[in-house]
C-alpha cells in the first residue's frame, strides 16, 4: 500500500509503464500489430478496445470474452474482433451485466470533449430541471432546480423554482413526454413559463434560449445562519468535484472558519461526483480533527493489485487551471468545530459525493437528508489508444482518431473497509423535493424544504410531512437530455500511480 501524492485530478492522463506486466500487457506499437496466418484485422481500434479492457476492467475475470486466452490464436482473435463493425459496439459487448452491475462504463467518441467536461466546460443552457406529473390527467411540468450564473438561462431571467409546462409551445403530458423532452437536445429551445394557483397553470411568457459553451464554478452558494438555536450554521451548495476549482472550495471554508460555524450543512443534491482527490480535500476541510488518517482506499483488479492504495486527510492542496497546469499550493482551511455533518441529497448525488458520506462516517456522525443517493462505489480511468504506455497516455495516443474508453477499474472503501452502497444511501430524514414543485425556494432560504429539514433537526424539531404546498402521489421523470456521460463520474489522476 502507498500514500497518494496530491497532484491534479482531472482525468487519468496515464503515462506510466505498468509494473509486472504479463503477456496481456505487452507494449505493442499501434503501427505494429501482429499478423494472423490467414485473417487480417480490419479495424485496429478494436484491438485497443479489447486489450485495454482485458488489462484494466474491474470485472475482467467475469467476462468470458475478456479471457486471457482469447487472443492466443490470432486468426480466431481477429475473426472475433472483425465481427464488430465499430469499436463502440465491441466495447459495449464487453460490459459485465450492463445496466445492472456495471451501469457506469462508457465509450468515448472525443476525449478532448471529455477533458473539458471533467472541468465543467460543456455546451449548455445553464440550468437543471426536474420533471413531475402533477395531476391525474398526466400533465407534466418542469421546475427549475438550478441556474448557472452568466448562462443563457440566467440571462433570460430564469431562476430556481420557475415552472415550465411546454417546450417549443408543445404542452407536456405523459403521453408526449419522451418526444417533447428531446427538444432539450436542440441548440435552441423555447420555454413556456407558467404560474400555478389551485392546481391551475397560467402562461406568464415564452422565453427562447440558445446553448453556449459554459465553464461552471461548482461552489455555487454559501452562507451562514447566525442563530439556529444559538448555533452558527454554515451552508454550502457544491455541485461537482472539479480540481480546477480547488481554490474556490478552499476559500468557502476560509469563510466558514472566519465565521466560527458550529455545524455544516453540505448541499450535494446536484453533485454527481468527479475528482476523488478533490473529495479527499473536501473531507479534510470538513473535519480537521481527523488528522492525516485514511479517508479512502482504492482496490483494482488482480492484474493491477499493485496499484491499490489510500487517500488520506491532508493539510495542503494544489491549485490548477482548467488546462491542468499547476498554479500554486494552499494550506487547507480545516474546520475543527464540526462534530456532525448534514448532507442534503437526491438521486443525482453520486460517486465522489457518496464518497464524502462513506469516508467521513468512521470519524463523525453524518446525517443524510433528502432522498436516496444514486449508488456508485466504483470509479474509472481514461484509456487511450496508446499501447506504448499501457493504453494510458493521451500524449502518445493514436493521432488518427479521438476514441477512448472510460471503464470502471476500481472500487472504493472507507477506513473501516465499508463499500456497501450500490443502492445508494437511504436518508435519515426523507424529504422529496419534487412533492413541493410549486413552492421551490432559492438556495439558502431557511424555508426551502430540504434545508429546513436540516435546520429543524439542529433546532431539535421533529421533521414533519405536512405542508400547504406538498402534493402526494406525484410521479417524477428523468431529464437525461440535460445530463452528460461525465457528471456521475468518479475518477483518479496520474499521481495515484506514483
């Protein structure tokens, strides 16, 4: 086991030769692929896909077609690879129990796009929506969960809590939802904003917005409540673990330190994960009394068990820009006054966010409020068509294409060896935000329904399910068009392998 060096956590730009390589990890130049006696490999990228998955995939031993004997006979091996018309179709065929055990690995068509996405640079309208069927007629609305500053949505005056019932003037129902919501894939969309009274919706206005490239600061909102039963409560809305915003995150905790907070409410309802290292930094900020103990342990498959290692609580962090260039170091602003952590969650709370809950539980009570989290206790690296460095270096990747892979390659555990949350963390206090769809308040409003449940618990008030705004028996629907493949990712950086 080894202590992990703290360097940039963006994506795995692996440029390292593997230790104890077996014959499946032989270094093969992409231009010198062995020839079979009778069969010619028609798509060399398929060879990269199989070799990379055979070496690194977390469930390699459970996938028959990833057997180490699969490529013993080159003619048979090439015939097998030639049976797949695209590298992506081969990759998908190698996933273990797709949609069940492995819900997370994916094929990358453009790894440059992914690098940007890992740092929050995407083409976006700049908002997140939740769809809800609000009555027995099957009428569906969106309520706005979040609006990014300086985005098309914010520029149009859209704010958290706004209600939308139509896209391009097509009113949404359960019958047409799947086709209508697909309009969010378009570059431009018209939103019909409505008001609600007594269950009736009235059109306010139509607003047309066009997606642009955005770089979003994940440290979205922070404040301090000065007197919650005599306590000062810090509140932070943190939306993604992005290493290029380590300094902004650290600054938020400098603010909490200066305010002398007694408790912290961490809002991860929109946080799908990201950098494992930044998760370790955040844990170090939250609970300074942990010293330099183990925060998390990572375990790889048997071929890479020599890479198993730990993340520790630490006293310093490194700062990077969005290009991955180190720009400085900072002392971590570690709180020493927190004896319990409140985490606000939803089904969008995943991977590195769940790692915060799991990693801190051996040290302090962690109270989860909201709805059950996503359930992702595994993480990935980026594999490139770069056999000269074990399929792991973007700098030596095949220049003829931008294909790569993001397979699951490790499972993560806390100090006690716990990793059993594949079905998510069940909340200690359940609050279904969507049931209050017509009264979604701004972040930081003491009466915002999920935050209020945390503050009431601090006050010693038992959570209640009654509200003049609460609707029971509602159905919510996913809005995948506003998600990316990368937002529920948990990934590690090259420093882990040093």
